């Protein structure tokens, strides 16, 4: 497989620098564990069908102390016993905010309130920005058909 074009973030002058700067801010070690953010990135990418990001985030998680059981179960996190309540709240928020066209109230109070039980306002800000960022990257990669596995070669 070959991408239709270079990633638009690399084609448009200044775009990659701006995106990387924002990404660095919202991914900094802070109120949300890096592992939780990576699980969220993987789940949103699965929903959006971004093979590039699914491959990248699964590989990144595999290089950490993440278990294979959890890595394999991200797509079925509701039925898997491997996730904490805070991770479940983050994954539910990720799914709702990724599938905003699927229902009239895309992020219902029930989902938001559950996330708010586990995360304060700073952490919720990090969660929402990370969801927006991974959906942004998915929406760059999917239209250009960025193939899975291309990122290790480019790194």
C-alpha cells in the first residue's frame, strides 16, 4: 500500500510544528496517566479505521509495561475485566466524543459525569484535547490512505 500523498501536516508549512507543539502540551505527564491517553488514542483510531494510528499506538503500548490482554481487549473494553474505572470512564468519553454524529446527545451527562468522578477539570481538559487531537490525526491519515507500519520506517 502507498499513501495518496504526503501527510498534509508535512505539506502545509508550519502545520506539523503547530500540531506537534499542541500534542506535546496535551501529552505531557500530568493529570492523566500516559498509558490512559495511549489507550484512548488506540480506541479512537480503531473506531475511525485509521490503520496507521492503530498500528502506531498498539506498538507504542506494547513497548511499555502494558499487558497483551489489555492491548488485545481495548476494542471490547466494556466486556473485559482488565481496565480500571478511571480508564473505562476515559474510554467511554473517547468513544462518545469520537462518534459525535451517532446520536442526538453525543456526550450524554451520564458519560461526562462518570469521567468527572475520576478526573478534575484540568484532567478533563487533557482528555478532551487528546480526543480531539487523535481524531484530527485520524482525519488526516484516513483520506490519504496512510498505510499501517509507515511510521517506524519514517522515524
